[in-house]
C-alpha cells in the first residue's frame, strides 16, 4: 500500500513540475518586437495610416519617377527643333512654255541654288504649282551640305490680269518653298544666282526688264527678275517663308495694234465717209451705217471670246461700248435727216447734216480719250 501511495505522489510531483512549462507555451508572446501596442522603430504601429515597410524611404524624399513623354504635335514630329538656319535661295529661269492665257498656268525649266549658313538638307518644292519631274543636281540625296543646286521642271499656277486688254500685262510668279523644317528656317534671296536667260520667250509678249536691278551684275544679256520673301500660313498657325521670283510680261504693241485697232479703224472709216454724204443721199448713208454695225459687233466678240471666263470689262470692251454709243447717235441723226427728207424740209435736213458732221466725230474723240486715259 505504501508503494502505491509513493507512486501516486511521484506522479503528482511530476505533473506539478511540468505545469509552468505548459502554461508558458499557451501564454501570448510579450516580445516587444511582436507587440503591436509597443513602439517599434522598425515597423510603425498598426493604426498609423502612414505606415511603411521596414527599410522603405519617405515618398516625399524619393525622386519622382520620370513621366512618359506626351504625344508630339505634327510640326514637332515632322520638323524637330534645331538652331535657326538661314537659307539663301536663287533661281535662274531657263525656259517658259505652254503659257495658257485662259488659266494662267505655264511650265518652267529652271536652276535652283540654295546656300545655307550651316550644313543643311533642304527639300525644295513649288508652292504655287507642282514639280513635273525629280530634282536633278549635285548634293541631292547625299546628306547635308552648304550649297545645293538642282535642275527643276514644274507647272506653275499663275495669276493673269486682262483688264488692259489688248495691251495687257502680267506678272508670272514662281514661288519656291522649303519643306524641310520651314518653321525654323529664315529665307533670303540669292541675287547673284537669280535672273532669267535671254532665250526665255513667251509668244505674243515682251519680257520687261526691271531697271532697278539691271546693274547688279551677271551677264549683259540676262533678264533680271523681281524678288521677294513672303510669309505664308501653313494652316495650323505656323508661318513659313517662301522665296518669290517674278518676271513681267507686256503684250507686244505692234501685233496688238494690227490685230485689234487697225480692223476697227477701217470699219469706222467707212462710217465716217457716210457723214460726208449730203441729205439727198440719205438712203446710201443710212444703209452704210446700218450695215456696218453687225461686223462691228462680230469683231468685238471675236476679240474677247478667247479671254478666260469671268474676266471683267477690259479696256477694249469699254472702247467698244463707247463706239456703240457713237453709232447710236449717228443713227439717230440719220433717222432725223430721213424724216426731214420725207416731209421735204430741206432746211432742217441741212441743219441736221451740219450738226452731225461735227458732233459725231467730236463725241467719238472725247469718249475714246476718256477710255484710253483711264477715266472710265
């Protein structure tokens, strides 16, 4: 019995000895490193909204990440910015063909010279027309250089003015543009390489020489052109500079007089002869005046039918209108004389005859002078 009691006591003693260890295993861990209520320099408290992981830097002190580049505008994509460039443009006009007076268009062959103040690679084109072939010459497609020269062929859309027909004059402009970054390029005129060759001809017209620049050098036979640099808006607010080269055409005087004035004078001469016929010959006089009106109108229409549609009143039109007025006055006198002869009033017929002989030519002279002196 004593042995049984000893075993029970030993078991109780063993259980008592192991109780603290078991209790320690089931108690929460009070290590400050794991206690959310204790301040920890490594990890912030759980309730701190600005908590950050250990070892992380403050967002305010961290360098900002580079933002992705935004989309480039059309001009920035096509024309990247660079240092300002000065480009001198010269044009030697070698040939003009197919000058169409109905549309103002004409074709050209020319040599274009471009000189830059630093190596450049220009892209030359016609701003008021289109190229009809590839540019041919040195440096084309060979990278950047200071001087470029090309042979250029193109069709140009010109503006023509027939207000002074048949003595009309026109200015044919050739507008050269650079499509290689035109926004950041300053354009100037190269006068040393700008003129029109003497062999340049336009049928029916004479090329006028600009006396102001005729002595700036070059060959004596060269025809000098007017030049200018004009700003142009490309449509999106960017300003481009275009080099403009112009030659002045004037209708050849002698052919214009022979074709437009001489036939008219011949027809009017026949009418003027009728003024010398006395009242007794009023029938012949009336028939000559009436018969001359139809050829006069036909001649007028034949002269202006070749002009472009939409052309306003030309100098020739105004001259013919004044001629029609003179014809109308002449017919009125003829009718009055004819009526006087029918009633046998010779005295009144004689007075009308004398008045018409002086008034009709005088009225024609005054009206025609007003037209040619540009008062009408």
